[in-house]
C-alpha cells in the first residue's frame, strides 16, 4: 500500500521520560473526539501483538542486556514497521487522526545518538521501517530531565514499573533532550518544540495551537 490513500492526519509525540507525552495524547484525543474526529491512539514500541512482544523484550533489562544499540535499533525498526503496516497506514487511509506516543525520532535519539550509531545505518533502517509514512506533525515536549524523571517517578507510585531506559544518568537524559531539540531545529516544517514545564492544561493549549491549523487543511476538515 502506498501513501496515495492517506487522507488522515498523523501526529507523533516525542521527548524524554515523564515529559507528559501520554497525558497530552489523552487530552488531545478527547478534544478531537469532542469535535467529531475519529482518533486512533497508539504507542511505540508496541501497537500490534508482534510489536508488543518486541516491546516486552526491549524494555526488560535481563532480556535485552546483551543487545548493543545496533541490534536494538533493528528490533525497534521491526516493531515500527509492523505498527505502520497494521495500524498507522490503515487508520490514515480511513481518514482518522492517528496519535502515536514515540516514533522514528526516538530511535534517532535513543539508539542513534546515545548509541553512537552510524547515521547512514539509522537513516536506512528508518526508511525501511517507516516506508514513507512520516508524521505530518511531531510534537516534541521539552522539559528538563530532573523534572521529567520526578514526574516519571510519581507515575510509578501510581502503579507503573520503571523500565531500563529510565534508569540512566541525568547526563544521558540531558544529551537526549539536546538531540530532540536538534531534530526540532533541523526539521521545522514537521516538528514543533513545546515547553512542557507548565501544568498539563497549559501544555495542552500549546499542543492544540500546533494541531488545529492542520485539521482545517485536511480533506473534509471544514465539515467537522
Ligand atoms: N504538565 C504536567 N505537570 C505535572 N505533572 C504532569 C504533567 N503532565 C503529566 N504529568 C504527570 O507526570 C507523570 C508522567 O506523565 P506521562 O504523561 O505519563 O509522561 P510520558 O508519557 O512522557 O512518560 C504522570 O504521573 C502525569 O500525571
Ligand atoms: C520507540 C522507541 C522507544 N525507546 C525507548 C524510550 C523509552 O525509554 C522506552 C519506551 O518506554 P515507555 O514506557 O513507553 O516510556 P515513556 O513513557 O517514557 O515514553 O523505549 C527507544 O529507545 N527507541 C525507540 O525507537
């Protein structure tokens, strides 16, 4: 299937741990649905049974210990391709708004930059995994890592486990923040860098400001 059938709107959310991606996706989905849009929400790694199985391996310290960043990047790419083919493209072909918690920029940052991989390797993998299905808009939530990690810690007390990527040093998280900012600067047409330090409602307003103009430009957008 190629992208000629794409009439939906594809939005990815990126940023470090605890910046508020899932909170903002939830708030945006609610706002979109209240206005009559069909919305599909998903996350990476994951989104299909096969990709969720890969997620389980990748986020488990014991299981993933022996993988280097290149092997990890391959696995994230395999999970992404399944997700693109099974969930994202069909939703876009149905004309829906597709919201994804992390996508290709996470591989660029977590494996490519942090893992010091050859950029040519990362680009080739991305091309195979995404196969032309690049987000129309990528919201990059920007927050200092100490605050993000505190938020992620608070979330754990609400019942979630800490994964292996959350256990790294603040310096590593700082470098990732810079890498996300760099992507936002390098691709201003696709990416919006949003300050995520305010309360969730304020951040949601900034997100809406970025999304609303794209809704109007979609086929059928004005009917909604
Ligand atoms: N703007 C905000 N201010 C304060 N706390 C927030 C904000 N956004 C989210 N949180 C809280 O921080 C924690 C992490 O948010 P979450 O949306 O799960 O982040 P992410 O998906 O980026 O890891 C959650 O407990 C959430 O309720
Ligand atoms: C999609 C993706 C995620 N990751 C990492 C980032 C996160 O630490 C983890 C996803 O775990 P998740 O629990 O979804 O974290 P968060 O709530 O912070 O988004 O996987 C990569 O390293 N590469 C990737 O391509």
